[in-house]
């Protein structure tokens, strides 16, 4: 049981120009499952390793339960870590792997036995206790690595992409198992992933990192509904948001040639152009006579209950729209769809669901 | 892949195989022919050794050469000395090598980098250069004809430090970090995690060290005058000197007996080495 506070925590690796983690400030209350998410190389692992004491803190502080951890050795922090590679001891059985930390801490033999057995029961590892990691499947190794962490009953769990070495199906089921387990144990957890779906489904709160800088930390719903900048807007959500850059004229923006009126008070905050984003569900199919954007469908992902349609807007000559990223639109259709690749469909955005950002700074306008 | 490309690669493989086997045959000849000759000669009667044309089989079969060795020189005393010298020198080398490599790779302390460079520099100095000053020092200490006089100057470890350090550095960082977070102290980390992961390299290093120490000649030769401390290698020279140069039968028999222990050790440890290698290979 512990609270964790990153207070402008900074890490600059020797012989590098920019800090890998740059003044990250983040408070994690007791029992929270916090997910650190961001693209590869953004400093997630470094942040986690600083908390675990495996990486020094070059600026700012990290506090656990209010105590500055500067100079505290990893073994004295009472943190258990699950590594991406699992880092099991290959020469030890599953039991010995899990008991290692307890034995080092001189826990009584009977209690070691009891705690390992209990963890094995929770993780369905009972039949594997005498096996060595070399004789286990990837999923089993992953569970032993989890078991090694939970038998310690630590203050904080640190997990660095623990699911990335599993196949897709196992990943989905293990995802919910880990989340459930954390809720049940109530141990403060920092979980690192580059997969935004994992982040959105597992965490109480999600912290988005980019280039070592914290972008936003919020509940999954808040991140989705009110991303603070274009990066968060495009990183969170699958399929991704469709964003276009546009000039502002009298409360109107132009999305792929279609004039769209937006909230004037929002737009008035813009100093120049804006970036307007619509998530897949913020589009509707309209009739041929109505105002809209004609889209040439080039991919239909049908999930049965809903479908995501990807396409390219047909460009008119006077279209001044600059699309962000690929010049494409993705929208969602509820239920079955008879749209097919090669069809042209007319769609229109729902103005109320627009995300509006300043084009220069990328920051959300409110 | 097209059929043509495939057959080209197969052809390449065939040529490669031919060269591979040719190389193996060459190596075998270089190593095996002298060995064969040693063994054959060790069973030959005295007047069958220097004959033309050469005799490839020992007829008449003369095992007496072997009993000759043990009676003409104090063979077992030499053997005992060899075992003592090898055991302690190799033992010290292996322990010091592992510990220093461990400190230089996985423990953090100021001056670590400089210390490693110094040790590397020691590796660059050939033995022959230090031998005279070592001799003077050991003689001054009154250590001639003592085991410590032979063993201590031989127990320098630069090679082992270098080899084992590289091995330790190649271990997955995350396992070491996991052990640290699991509260393993420096010795537990070494003994329970680092060493078991380094088994094959350690066995190879030990084997090389033991064979080297067993075959050490120059320094024990300088240090010991007789069977009180002289190892087998030196003893064989005595045998040759006693008999004059011509009686090769007992000398070869002595040589075979000298090779035998390391050969057996090699065969035993080799299996260990392979076991270690394959058990490490089952990682994901
Ligand atoms: N030991 C190191 N030395 C120098 N640079 C490093 C080291 N480890 C990571 N980095 C750099 O720091 C940045 C962040 O790395 P990391 O925290 O591993 O990112 P992530 O886990 O988000 O993929 C990357 O640019 C990476 O190249
Ligand atoms: Mg990482």
C-alpha cells in the first residue's frame, strides 16, 4: 500500500543530448492502476526503472509514501517488477523463482511455502511448480513472473510491457486477468505499454508520454473525450481520429471542402489555423442531396455489430483542406454495412463532437 | 526462392563441406599422428624404435616400458606434485578470475574502469619477461623447492578475469536486475544467479586453466631440483636425462601416463560443457 509521486523527475543518459525523461510530474494514489503509454522510445521504461531504483534520477524527485527515494537501493524500495523478458532465473524451478525473494528476506519456510502456493493457485500455476522456465510456454512464464511479483506483497508493482511477448489471443485474456488481480490485491501498480488498447482497458488512469514529456494523465474516458493536444488525440483511440487542418472563417472551418460551423467561443481562441478532429463515431452517412464529403471506400473492417469504413475523400478543385497524416477518413457504421471497397459514400461530421486544436501549438482549444 | 538459387546454395554448401572436412583431416593429422606415434613407441622394445623402414605396430608388444617409468624415476612423487600444483594453481586462478571478473562487470565502485585497463595491461606482458625478476624474488624469499614458490607466481589471473568478465557482461541485464530487486546480496547474486548462467564458460575456462597448469614446464623446472616439488613434466626430463637420449620407450610411456589424466578430465568436463550449453539454449 503506497502512494507514488514523481516530482519533476528527469533522467538524462550520459552522452545524450535530450533527457529520456523530462520533468515528469505525476501523482499515483494508493491502490491505483496507472498505465504509462506512449510510442516506442518515449521514455516509459526509463520512468519505470527510475521508480524501481534501477536508473538514477538526474533531476527532481521520486517519493514513495512521502519518502524521497534518492539513494535508496532497489532491494530496499519494496517494489516488485515484472520485466518484458520476464527475467526468470533459468536454473530455478517455478517454485524457487517465486520463493527467491522471500528466502532472501529470510521469511520463514512455512510462510514461503504458503505464499508461493497461494500465488500459484491464483495464477493457476499449481502443476508447474517443479518445472524450470525452459520447460514452460510463454504464457506460463509470464504467469510465473507475475507470481514472483505478487508473493512479495510489495508496496508497488512495476510492469514493463509484460504482455508484449504473448500471442494476440492470450494477450487479451491475460490483460483482463492482470487488471482483475490488481483490483483484488489493491497494490499500487505502474504498468508500461505502447499499446493504447491495453492502456484504455486496464488502467484506472492513463499517463501519455511523448519524447520523455508527460502529455496528459487522466481516466481512459477523459483521455478519449478531451485529449489535451493533437498527439494524445491521435494516439488514443482505435481506429484513429481523422484530423484535418483548416483556416477559420466566421465560425466555420472547412473539412475536405465541406464548410462546418463550430462553436464560436472555441474558435475565437484560435490565433491562426486550427486542426479539427473527428473520431470514427462522429461521422454520419448522409443522402446524396445533402451537404457532405464524398468518400471512395478502400477498406471495410466489419466486426458484425459495427463496422469501420476507411476511405479517401474525393477532392474538389477549390479544396484548401490540409489533411493531417494520411489523407484519409475513417468512420463507424452501426450494425451490418453493405458498403464495399470501391463504393462512394457521402458522409458528414457531427459538429458537436469535433475536437479543435490550435494548429501551431497543437493544444486543445476550449 | 527459385530452384536455381536453391541448388546454387546447396552447391555452395557442398563445396563448404568438402573444405570443412579437408580442414578437419589436416587438423587431425597434425594432432593425431604424433599422438599415435607416442602411443606406439611407448609399447616398443628398445631395439625396435630406431629402425628403417619405420615399424607402425609395436611388435613385440613391450608393456615393460610402463613399469620401467615407475621404477627408474619416482614417478608417483612427481605425479603427486603435479596434482598438488595443478589443483592449487588452477583453483586460485579460477576463484580469483571469477571474483575479479564479477567485481569488474557487475559491481559498481570508483576506479573500476582504470583497474580493468591495468589488468588488461598485465595480460599483454609475456611470462618470459617477468620470469627473471620472479625468480630473484622467490629465491630471496627462500621459496626454491617449495610449493608456494611454484604456485604463487603462476596464479596471476588476467586471462580469466578478461574471459569471465565478458561472459558476465553478456548475461541478460534484466535477470541481474530482477535478482537485485529480489533482495539478493552480491554473493547470493553471484552464486545463485550469475554462476549458474555462466556454467559453460566457467567449465571451459576451468578446463583451459587446468590443462595449462598441468602442462606448465618452465617455471616449475626453474623452481624445483628434485622429486620433492617437481611435477611430472619436469620428471620426464629427468627420465630422459637418466637414460640418455636413445631410450625413447619409457619416455613415451611416461608421456602417455602424463597425458592420460588431463585427457580423462577433458572427456568428463566436455560432456558438462555441452550439457550447460544445451540447457541454456531452451530460452524462448
Ligand atoms: N542505457 C541507455 N543509454 C542511453 N540511452 C538510452 C538508454 N536506455 C534508453 N535510452 C534512450 O532513452 C529513450 C527512452 O528509452 P526507453 O525508456 O527505453 O523508451 P520506451 O520504454 O518508452 O520504449 C530512448 O530514446 C532510448 O534510446
Ligand atoms: Mg520500453
